[in-house]
């Protein structure tokens, strides 16, 4: 009996994906557990294993197809003796019945370009005029009397096309010079940001249109949601790095034989993980109608990849030695850049780190990755003159930290306490090994 293979849900939030590549073709034998396709989610390309065994009878969705909904049939397995010709074609989706247009929607295109009638029927005085908000605004700008127009929309509703094709009535004679000058009509608000509207701005200019892939769409949606719904506030501190740099040099010299080389970022991860334990109330996430205070320090670290970024999560970072954190981070970053992370490796965590210091950026503000309570933006270490404890001026390597905080989860004083703990850990690196 033929068995349909359905588009899998490869993460708890996946609703659709791209069938990136078929690893089998029609007529091939398939065994249970065999990898038969690569599915691209919004973040990663994941291998898809067959559950049943048989022969690949028909491939219903071609590789490279995007926007395939979860549980959509993508192929059919047949048993020995069955013919692929007997596999039924997927049933077409039922055609939705037309519904009347809601009154609050903007204008839909009329069936044919509407022109103002030469002798439009006049509405009775006091009769209600049915017109869309956009049509009313255009009519007001052009000085049109809506009562004199004939609507071409549903149920005679006046729509955009009706007022655009109409001319204003002759203007009254100009007022005497002594009359006060008429006020200029307010400028129309800018058109909504859409592909068509933006393209009109650049007519005649040369450009390349780049379609958004699933990752870019997800990043755009999540960052928009974050900035619109999360009440961000920002805390800034400078860290004196000289003790850490000297300590790092000594450790790397000792670990060289083992092939381990610690980065400054490894120390920042450890310092943040310990700070979340030292200030446990700040180790929290927003859960809609409550706050979840986490026990372990699960720290996400932003990794830039082509076309976007990942935030793989280092779980239980507070109890792992620096060498283990370094090794895990290198592995996660490598697999992130090839988009081979599993969802559980980049979902979760309560705190994130975004480090642009290696790119020469001295200071920036990062956007919180919901549902995290905070994210730490790390700048470059720069040599600067500073005043020492004895009042003399000395040269020190200073690094800027900016903590973006969700005010629903962490208040100002608590955020300041968390940032102070991070700074203290970085300026006293030996204590992080205790």
C-alpha cells in the first residue's frame, strides 16, 4: 500500500520550510532510517530520515521548492509490485468562497477602471455616503464632493479609482484681498512601505533585487517584534582588560601543547555565566504573563553567517572550564556557518552576547533576542589614557560593554548589578577559575 511522506516539523516553531535537496530519486529503494532529503528551516539545513521502507514511487514536491507547509505530502513510497502510475495525484486545495470585503479594508482594484459619470446621480440630502478611508482622503485633497460621485466598489461603495478619475467642481471666485489667506492643505502621509511603492522611488535607477530567504524573513520579523514590543533600556560600562590579557597569555602558553587557545570572548562568556549566578534574579526570561527565573546559566552567543546570524546556546556555562567552553563554542560556530545546527542548539538560553570588537567596533547597542532578559554588546579593546588609583595617568586597554535590558524582566538597579558583576569577573580573571 502506498505511503505518503509528509513535510516534517523539524522544530517546535516550524510552520513551513524549503525542500532543499532530494538525496533519492524515483525508483530508488528506501530503508527505514535512510536520509532521503535535506530540509531548510528558517535557521538550518537539516537531514530528513525515512520512517518506512519501500520504493520511491513519486516525488510530489521538487527540490528547491520553498514555502512548503508542514504535513504537506512531498513524496509517495510504494511497496513491491505496486506501480508508480497508480499513485494518485495530490488533491487540489478546495477553492475558497468569495467573501464580501470588510468595510475597514483599503481599496481593492475595481473590476474595470472607473471614470466619473458625465451626469452622476446625486445622493439625497443627508443620505449616508459609503466610501473607503483612502477614497475620502483623496477626495478631500482634490476638493471633490463624494455625494456627486458614483461608486464602483461593492454595493456602490466609492473606492480609490472613482476619486482618482474624477475632477473637482469649478472653484468659487477668489475672496477679496482683505480676506485672510486660505491655509494650505496638509501633505498626504507617506505611502506604506511595500515592494511596489519602494520600487517606484527608484524607477530609472539600476539595482539588483534580492529575494528574502527563510532566515532573513525570520530575522526581520523577530527584530521588528523585539523593538516594537520589548521596552529596552541600556547600561554602559568600560572594562580594564590588561590583567585579563596577561592572564590569557599565560594560560595559552601552558595550553599550547594541548592545542587549546582561549579567546577574550571565551572569558566574556564565562564572566557572564558566573554573573548570572551571582545575580540570580537577572537570570530570567519573559514568558508573556510571568517571568521565568532560570537555575543554570545558558548563554547564547551571536555568530555571523552569510545572510544572517545564529545564536547557539552554551548550556550550563557556569560550571564548564574555559577550555571546554572554548572547544564547544568553536564547534557550534563552525556548524552554524554551514547551517548544520539542530534547533535545540540555538533555541533557549536567558542571556546573549554579541561581540563586534574583532571587527573594530568600539561601542554599539544590541537588540534583545526574545524571550531573553538581556543581551551584552561587546566592543573592541582600545589603549587609552586613564587615571590610576594613585592619581597618575597611565595607558590601559579599555573595552566598552553595553547591556540591553528588557525592563519587564530586569529593573535598572538589578541590571546595573548584573553588569557590575560581569565587569568585576573580567577585571579579576583568576577568580573565575575558583
